[in-house]
């Protein structure tokens, strides 16, 4: 798009932003470049429905219900997408271009094959651009799933991962409270995230309107943001 072309950030600026937010650790780490061995295009994994990761999750949680593994793998993937992108926007004013994401052959880790992105202040709607960069990959994964999962459960996962990433960022950088809350609220009203849940407190506590199914795994419990938390509810 012409508007995006005019907002292009330099490769150096994108690399520096991603390197900086990686210091937050965990899901905020998104390396750029490096040897190709051990990595493959994320689109390939999405097209196969993340069957390897879903199976690994199901084994880890000792569940024979395949959709639990799929949902938890999807939730973790969403967090790996949202975390570095959200932090780059808030801390550096850059929306990273996630088109050329790659996934590790032996696990869920992601990296970018090359740095690219846009200056948020030059975009007509930075929140919409950020939403599209993340949700396009979640839509691709949904389309590739081999097991039927309710679309609104997956949307709820995306929202839960977003707010979880925002909560971690808020804890690390409390001075970002106002812009972070504004951006997160805006994202929660965008596209498929609309209606997935509500922020319930100033520290970005959240209550989603669906359940990720984690509680159905042996020896597990309901998540803090689950619609079933604090009460007995029907199976999701």
C-alpha cells in the first residue's frame, strides 16, 4: 500500500527496536536474521495446523483430548506474535512487518528472516496495522487446523494473549500505563477481537468470554481470565 510505503522504517531501526524489546525476555524475544539451518517459513507450519506443536503440548499436559493441545499451542503462538510487536510500537514507535516470519524446526520459537516495518506515527491507523500483522498469522493457522475448534475460542485466545503481553509490558515499564492501556483497548475493539472480553482493572486484568480448555487437562485449573473462573460452568 502507498500509505505503508511512505511510512517505511529503516532496517536498522527495526533491528534495534526488536533487539531492545528482547531484553524483556520470554515471548518478547524475536531474533532477526542468522543462518537458515533449523528454521522454516511460518506459513508452512500454519498450513499443517501446527500438528507437531499441538501433539507436543498434549503430551506435556498428559491429555488425550486433541483440541486442548491445539488451543494451548495456539495461545502460546499468539503470545509470541503479540509480545514483540506490541512492545516495538509502544517503546519505539515501530510496527514490525511480520510477513517473513520463520519457525524453529524443533519448537515454537519464531524469528524474522529480515528486518522490516513502519513508523507508527506515519501510518493512518497504527492499531489496525498492528492488528493485521498479528491476526493474519492466526487466521492462517486457524485455516490449517486439522481439528475443529470454535472460531470464537481462537479469537478469545488471541485477545487473552494480547492482554497477557500488555500486562507483562506494564509490569516492566509502568510509565507506559496510559498509552499501553489505550492501545490494548483499541485493539480489543478491532476486527475479530471485538467482543472477546473486557479489561476489568487498571492493571490490565481481563475477563474473556470463552475458555481456552486448559482446565480440562489432568491436574489443571481455570485460567485467571477465563469466563468460567470462580464458578462451575459447562464444558467449553
